């Protein structure tokens, strides 16, 4: 029976990071996955969606200059596939094995806290990390099981895109794909049950993005519940309800983007006493499950289903497993970005959350993209930066709608994580013209307010 220091179940973003982290500590590592390495991020998430978004942006720019393009969706999907293959070349089994990781392709299940069975063979491990990811949630909508619906796992396997598409779900996955596909030439309609799309983002920024999406021709139905799905003559119709009114929305195909569920089937977690909940595997602050020596990371744990979150959890879990430490993750210091155009990024609290906790002592600063020279030079000035500070000038939260929002939010996240006063950015010389220059401008406003609120300055101003 083979024995390992660390066995990682699941070769997605978090699992790969965990395996390489353990390898870095000179541990003997096995990595198990029933599919190819890379997981959802490589095959049906981050990589293909961003490749599609990039192609869609190129097409959109060409249309802005009235260039007549003949768009072949077959060629589009071939290009997406090529990007996937390029990324996969850095994480395929041969690469893993050459790097010193034993990669095992097969279904894993627990025998006991130190034993895993895979391909009818048992292997031993001192520590085990579960990183099996998540799958698209399929809701119990009447008639849905009778149509050939798409998810993010299947849409990137298409050789040709449909002419029209109904997207169920107005979260990041649904909205990103809706805009990209619409720009490529697919007629897109989005159905969202909640009052607004991207429900966890700043309402005023979402409203601006909503208007942009509709201006591009996307039909968005918010506050609308799907109650029945039918298929006839190669078309799909969704009966929906908005307020008291019922009506039908039609398209060639339907894409589900309604959330995720943890991949726990077949692991036999209950047999070894690993506690699970509706959301996934229960872990403590150190990512250890109820079974000592077994850890869980990524989408099976939450609270955020991001690849960068899974990566941090992978590193943390391995450190806790192989070192005499008990490291925790501060989930308040997580930033994310929806890769729409313009991008929508966030770190920390919304303004409503900050006011609820700290009242009117918070300080809110905004800066429009039409006052950022870099945005003006690109003729892409739709956007807004919003920073929420406590009374001392430290970051409580920030939201950005605009080009390169995902890059700008990272600098704010550094300031937030380090607990630095935002006014310090007034002293950071940013290159001109860049989008990040906006942080210097807001920093100057904060610095002035800091001085004006200084008790000594107030004394001399009287």
C-alpha cells in the first residue's frame, strides 16, 4: 500500500495549489481527480470565460469603428479551446508527475481518516485535503429536465453557438457570459428573480452597468421568476412571473447560471464522520473538518467561490496540516471582480453595510471615470470609484465600476489589508496617465479632510 504525507482530493485551483505547497515543504504528495487536472477554473470557468470575453471585446471594438465583421462562432469556440489547451499544458498529468506529484486519475472515497480508496486500490496519508469543487445548481423548475439546457460546464464544449439564448440567473457568471455572447452575435435575454442583477454589489454601480448592458441590446428581466420550461420545434420557452403577470420568454437555448453546489457525492464522508451542511463541508477556523487530520478547501467550504480564495485556503490548509501552527484566514480581506465591460470590482463593505455598523461616522468618497484622463483617452469613461472609510480614514470597503476595475481594487485591497490610512495614497506618485491615478486623487481628498479634522488644526483655524 502506497503511503503519502499529504493526499489532495481534487485537482482544481485549490487542489493544485495545496499539492504544490505540500511539495514545497518536501512532503510526499498524491493528487487525485476523476477528471483532468485544472478543475472548473481551467475547463469551464475562469479560463474559457475570460477567453470568450476577450474575443467579444475585440469584436465590440471593431464594431465601434464600423468595421463589417463576419463572425463565425465555430472559429470563436475553436479559439477558446486553444486558450484552454495552452493553460492545461502547465498543469497536465505529465507536468505534475515531472514536478514530483503523484497524479492519480480516478474516483476517491474515504475508508478511514488516513485511508483513501481510488481505482480499487487503497493508499495511506498522514493528512488529507478535500478540494473537490462545485457544480452548477439545477433548480426544480417544471419541465427543465425535459430540455437540453446548458451550464458553464457544457457551453464551452459547443462547436457552434446558438442564435439566441435565455440566461437564467443574473449573477457574475450569467452576466459575464450574457454580455460576451451578445457581443459575438447571440441574442441574449436574462431572467433574474431578485430585484437587481449582481445583487451583492453597490446598487448605484449595478444600475449603471444594467443600463450599459441594455444599451448593447441585452434584454434583462429582474424581479422575474421562472416557473416552467417548454421546448418545441428546436426552440425553448420559459414561462415567467413578474408581480402578478405571467408571460413567456423564447430563445433557441437556455443557460443555467443560478449558483453552485458542493461536489460531495461518492466521497463517503458520512462513513468516517465528516460533518456536512447544506452549503458543503463544515470546517473550523483552521480549515480542519470534524475528522482530525482531514481538511477541506475551496467551493466545498466557501464562503466565497473564487479561485483566488481556494488558492489561499489551499496554502493555509497545508501549512496547518504539516506545520505546528494554526493559521486563520481573514475573510474580511477578500476582493473580487465581475469581468463585464465595464468591470465591477469590490473589496469589503457596501455603503449600507458600513452605515448599519458604524452609523454616520463613515466617510464616503466617489470619483467618476469621466474625470480620469486615461479613461478619457480610451473613450471609455463610463464608471465610478467609491471608497468607504471609517472616521480615522481606514478602508471599510470599496467598489469600482469601470475599465481595469479589477486591477485598481487590488491596490485598495493592499491598503485595507495593511490597515493604512487611505490618505497615504496622496503621497504615492502614480504614473500618468493610468487608471490607478484615481486613487491618488481620492487620497488627496482624504488627506485634506484628515488635516481639517485634526484637533490641533481645528484649534489654529478658529
